[in-house]
């Protein structure tokens, strides 16, 4: 029989711009030590570790963990693109729920370079080649651009063409996210934005400005997952339960349109699996951290997660149902747009924020009465992890 997995310790370092950060092993070890302190347990209690990162050679996870201690435990290095952090959490949760282990660590880190994402391997088949080829088949007249900008920018244009909302909805999402970030000491950007500033910022792709894209950042985050028995044995009373979790990858539906090419269908399938397993629907969720690498993706994800109906995101945004006082508070941390997006750390930073929210430890950005939280972490190529938590 499976056991419910509990998150008992979380931590993150403040994300930094490339060139202003510490080495990955220093950032990661700080996050791990902070999570251990938060859990109130000794490092020797950790039976296994999952290390998530995208840019780095093999066994970087061991190098980072050795800064904390060398206890001989298994260390699994995880690379699943931008969903790497949540993939590490997925594996940690599985290990505990299966009964194989009682206390495990998931941690993630990233040292990124300035500018748009690019591949370090140009002498072999590109993992996103199939998606870019299909995008060019669907939209043969697209301008050239970095792959992520091109894919998410085209998905945003597809949404505008399909549902005909006011084009300022993407800017309104950026303004909302920045208004949340002001209250987050871990946010990279903490100055307010206006719709006009977002719309008039430099254009990086048709219908996409600089303030609609998250910045490359460096950082680390960690979470400790254990069984209910372990938490009880160690007198831990503020554990947060992982109620349900699902990971999905691409299906034949991903070829249908540009929105599915950036994970709209993966999101829908993952969310439905989580709601069915949990017996809890989106209407019961209070707070969310979702993957807003570009603001069009946040809009598309509202509908994929069932926060509103298809084509209803404009009303959802205009009614302010994505912020304090509305139906949901989406990205109280400021999201990837404001907090930053160090790929391997992102999913675990989302987990950290939601654990703080459910414990009532989020300070000025606290969502009042938060009891159910939902996390969405997406990686092109592809994988989508949706996780539901409860206190």
C-alpha cells in the first residue's frame, strides 16, 4: 500500500542575474542546509537525494551535496528541462509513497548565461527539433528567433487569433505578477509595472515584449519529503501533504496547434489526473504557483488547469480572479516573471513558496486561509508536473 508523502522542510536562496551569483554548489548547499534546519532533522536522516539541473556536467548533484556532507547515500541527477525541479520532487514523492524510503531530499540549482536559452550540443539530434519542425509546418511564415521565444510567442498569437481577446491580457498578467513580487524578499524584480510599460517595452517577437518574458537567473532550492510515520516519530507537526501529483509528456495531440506544442494538452491531462486522484477540483484550490516563463503561457495555463473555461481567460483576468480578493491567488511569489527562472531550481522554489503559504509563513504576500495549493511546472520537449498540496 502507498503512503502519503509529507514535505517537512523547504528552502531557497534568492535568485540572481547571471554573473552576480555564487557557484552552483554553494547555492545548492545553502538551500539544502536551510531545508534541513527548517525540517529540524539531521542530514544523516536523509536516505536518498535527487539533484535537478539542466546546464552542467554529470554528477554536479554529488558535488553540490558533498558541500553538506558525504554519507554515501544514492544521488540521482535529474535533467527534464524546465520541469527538472518538479521531476526531482516527483521521484522523491514516489520513493516515500512506495514505502521504499522514509526520508529523501530533492534539490535543484542552475547557473545560467545571459540571453535566450540555447543548446550546448549542436552535433546531434536536437530534442526540440520535432516541435520546431511542426511549428514551422503550422506557421510557415514565422520570423526567426530563439526557440523558446518563438514557440511561446506563437502560442500566444494562436490564443489571440482563436479567442479574440484584447491583446493587453498578456501585459495585465505581467503587471499582476510584479504587484505580487513587491511583497516577496526572494524576488529578483520588485518594482511596479504598468500595462503601458509592458506594452511599450522592446518587442522580442510579434505580440511579445521584454516584460512578457522571464529573465535568465541563477539559484537553488530544496525540499525534504518523508513518510507520515517519520514525521510523527520526529515530532514534526507543520508538515504539508502532497495530496496528488502527476507527470505527463507529449501525445499525438501536441502536434495539433502551437498552444499544444508548448504544453497546453500536457497541462490539461496532468491536472485532470491530479483532480481525480485527490477528489478535489480546481474550485477548491486557494493558491497556485504556475509556470509563467512567458505571460502567454500563464494565460493558456489558466484554462489548462481548469481555473476558467476555454476562451474565458480575458474575463478571468479582468475580474481579477487571479489575484488577492479573487477566486485564486496565482503566483504570489511573483512567479518566474519576477522571481526568476533558474531551470533546475524552479519547481522546488515553487514548492517552497506553496509550503510557506500553507503554513502561514509567507509574510505580506500570505494568502489568507490557504488550505489547498496547486503547482504547475512545465518543460518543453516535454514534461508537465502538476502537484496538489494540503495542510
